[in-house]
């Protein structure tokens, strides 16, 4: 009993308990996924910065989305690869706190940027005559800067409150990274405030952003239906289809992870869904935008002459 109340300063992340051959296979798959994700996000960020063909608000937001996802997956995947290869691994309490802070901040940045991009698509389709004046460079920069600042500030609030807790529970975390719920569950002091603040911030930020996305797409679909020509409807929908796919890949796993009640008997399901959010979604987005977006493909010399039938 005394050991349970002793303050701890490190954790043991279990990761995926399987035989060595399966762990090696998982390591290779996740390593390849990570390399492709980094390459895709870097290519998009560099192309948007250097190419004159991509100097539009949508691609400016896309560049920052790619940067946030590059940092997001780098915060999780390298350590996850180490844990998989070694069948588990130790991580200091300070390291867990830093990982948790970055995870929360960058996840919120993505939510903000996806909402900003949906508003951009709304203006482009529903108010095309006012689009150029409203989405000027200064306004775009303000939206992006606000997204980064608000995200890191909100995550800092939760992190500071978490640092006030006394951590003295089990050192073993049955996960592959330091997520919020497993860490808070190991506190032996009152966690009601930090839990309430975390839920409150999610309600104040993520829920309104997701609601904005839904509302703008309702208006977008209404506007598209009113377009008389089939070609016009297809062209209008193609301008937002990639973003809509990104929204689904981001919010789908999030809803499952944080809206479904947490149960210890569902840890394997929770870890699987977390992989979708932390590994697959960052891979999914650069593939969507590089393969389906004609401007991105045209600005990439290596794929300019590829005939991709999508």
C-alpha cells in the first residue's frame, strides 16, 4: 500500500504485447507510414511556400495544416516505434507531460485549421464576389496565428493544472503514448478540477469548431444543389471534397475516443482507434491533397506527367 502512495517520476508504456515477429511487422508498417507522412507533409509545405501557382488562401491554410500534422505525428510515432520494437519502454513523468501538452495543442490546431478551411470554402462557393476582399493575406495570417496561439494556450492551461497533481498510482500505462485519461487516472490527489477544465475547454473549442464545419457544409451543399449545370456542381464540389475527407478522418476517431465512455476492458479498441488518429490520419491528409488536388499535382515536377485517374 505504501508503494501505491509513493510519488513516481517515470512510467512504463506497455505498447502492444505480442510475439516478436508481429512487433517487427508492426514496426516496419508504422515506420513506412511515418516516412511517407513526413515526406508528404514536407512536400506540401515546401510547394505551397515556393510555388507561385499555390498562392491562394486554401493552400496557405493547407501548408499550416501539413506543418501541424508533421509535428503531431513526430510527437508520437518515434517513441511508439521504440516501444513496439522493444516490447515496451520507460518514459519520464516530465517527458509524458511534454508529450501530452504537444499532443493536445497540435490536435487543437488541426481542429481550428479545418474549421478555418471550411469557412474559406464557404466564402469561395457561397460568396465568390466578396471572397478576394474578405480572404486577404492579412486576414489569413490572423486566422492562422490565432489558431496556433489559442491552441497552445488552451493546452497549457490543462497541462499546468495536471502538474499540480500528485502522481503516485501504477507506473504501468497500457498504451503507446501518454494520453490524458491514463495519466490522470494515476493521480492520488483530487482530479475533478483538471478533468472539468479539460472537458470545458473541449466544449468551448472543439465543439464550436466542429459545429462551424457542419454549418458551413450545409450552406455549401445548398449552394451546390442550386447550381444549374452538372459541370458547375461537380467543379464546386471538387473544391471542397478533399477538405471534407480530412474532416471525416480527423473527427471520426476523435468522436470514438473521447465520446464513448472509457472502460478498462476496451483498452485494445481504444489503442486501435488512437492509431487511426495519431498515425493514419496524418498519412491520409497529404495523400488526399497530393493525389486529388490538380493544383498540387501540377506544382510538383515529379508527378506533373503522371496520369492519375481518380
